[in-house]
């Protein structure tokens, strides 16, 4: 909450201490002009970021916001549609739960899997607190230095061409993420849930963004960054609502658009679902390149070899450790390279993507990983996870007012907390010890002013007094 009293630097705090602004920030918590220019680094006229109206955000979620309402001269003017859509994410998740309960007398997800998905979503966004988006930075660099033609930013033709270009680039990247082992190691995080609901849409990889940017660079040769920045967000937002089972079929739209039915197939581990339906917004690319598959038998979700963990760090690194062990265990230089750059099912003497007959059969009786945990422990995790979400949103709102040390401390505490919650939901033997350490760190950091919450009651609930 920029400008809020509880978010202001503490009086007399030394530079670099908890609550103190970095040197390039003015006493009121606003970046100095030079710092703003450096943060933008776009080389164009500085415009003010715009807030989208609620109706515009809702239409952006379904990619039906027309060019006249979503065309901007500079990147700085482009609204942060994704961040501003968070209330709609929450509302749609609640609506999905309600519809699922009315129809089937069953909720659309589980507490442990839902918190795991949200934890992975938060973890994937933490680097953005410290670093600018590599997708936009790389795109703008190519645009500034290598573009050979400049399409008009305010033309509807440019808008629709960018829609096609961004979605085709996503198809290419998405397909490679399933067919190249090292890319799959990052992308598999999104597929690791054994539920399929709107929580799953927020289950994102920490590492994936550092490879996906390459596929967008050809667009920078002629499409203005401001237009690209809009469609990059719209493509992502569209994919949120298709992660659901409460919507069945959408009639003729199934021929053109990626729909919940098509994307359920993509998330399935049934043999007929493997490596199918890569499209983001449009399904036409899959129909053209032979990767389309219609929903047929009941889809069983998750990985062919489930990870069986709710620990967000474990879910990120375990596939990488598997590649590392396989790399050293595989004889021959070219075979070792194949471990990295061929498909996840490849082995010496096998085709590039492995043998289809080696995909584990699905019986329909698969039971999702669901350790038995006491009800009070689930309640404890839910309450404390809500506090972490509050700390995370507070961090996003006050990041320009904080020192680098404070930012790193808050990020470290969020990661520690998400890991501890994963341990608790798995009933791991060391979960209690890790949670005790987390609580001690929290009390110390909160007392020193390194952590701040929008809930004023925490000042009393967690206050440390000396008698």
C-alpha cells in the first residue's frame, strides 16, 4: 500500500536497514526520476501506467477486449492486466467451487493440492520483485536494435496479427517444453497436480520464463513492444479459465479455440493424452501440425510418474536432479547430450520421444497423493498461508520503498514458509521443527520491522515484549 502509514520507512532508520528506502528512493517512498528511467529502460516517452476498468479486465480474461480499448503507444502505458485481474481469479475460483458442489456435491479441489498450486504460483513470481521481465527486456532490445519494419501500434491489423503471432510462438514453445527434456524439467511443474481446477492454472514454474522468451523474439522485428506486452498478458489470462471441469463443451468454438475440453486432454496422463493440444488461445495450430486430440475417455490428471509432494522446492528441483543422475549414468557423449535435448521418454536405442508402449496404462482407479493430516493442521496451514499471501501482496505494493536487504529477507521468509507448509501437508517427520524455526524467524523479523502486514491485529498477536 504505497503511502500507507504502516508501510513508510521508520524514522531515523539507517540506509539499508529494515524499513529504510534504497538510496534512489525519495523520503515519500517514490522513485527519483533517474531511478524511474533506469527501471523503465525502454528509451521512449515516459507514459503513466493505466488502470483497466473492471469490465475491461473481465473481457481481457476471455480475450474479447477489442483493439480500440487495448492499444497503447508505449509499454509504460500498458496496464498490468494480470495483477489487476487477481480479484477475478478469486471470484472465479469461488464460483467453480460453488458450481461443483451444486452439481456433484463435491468440491472441485483439495486443500493440500490447492495450496501447493498457489505456493508454486507465488514462487514463480518472486524473481519479478528483484528483476525486470526477461520477456520484455529481451523483446525491447531486439526491437530497438534489429527491427526491419515498424507496424503501426494503433492499427487493428497489427493487433490481430500479434494475437496470431504470440499464440503461435506459445504453441512452439509449449511443444518444445514437452519434447525437450531440459525444458520439460521446468514445465512439468504445471502438470504435477493430480486435480484439474482453476488452482492448477496458477501452478507455474519458477524456471520456465527463462527459456520461453526466445520464441517471441522474431515478433520484435516488426511488432511494437506495447502491442506485444498486451497480448503476452491476454494469452496468459485466457488460459486461466480453461483449467476447469465444470465447463464441458463449447459447440462450434471447439474447432477454433483452446477450450476446457481440449486442455483437459493436455493435462491428462492417459496414453491418448500424451503430447497433445499445445495451443494457448487457439487450437488451430494443433489441428494444422497434427498434435490435436479430442476428449474421449475420462481423463486422469497429472504426470505419468507422479512426484507425490506438496513441497514447492522439491517440485521444482526433483526433475533436474533426475536429469543430472541420468546424464552421468548414460554412457557415450552423444547419448549424454540426448538425455538433455531429446524427449523425457528417450533412452539409448529409442526414438527421440521414447516408445509409446512404455507410457504407463491408466486404469481409472488411480488415487491422488493425499496424505492423512489432522483437520486442525489443515486449518493451521490455511490461516498461515493466508498471512503469507498478505505479506506477498504487501511486498509487491511497497517494493520501491524497501532496501535490497529487506526485500531479500522477505523473499527468503516467503520461500521458507511455503516449504514448511508443504512439509506440514505431507506430515513429514521434520515438519514441526521447520515450522518452529519459521515462527521464530517470523517473530524476530516482525519485531524488527522487516515484515509488514495489512492486518493490524498482527501487531498484538505477534508482538514480542520484554518484561
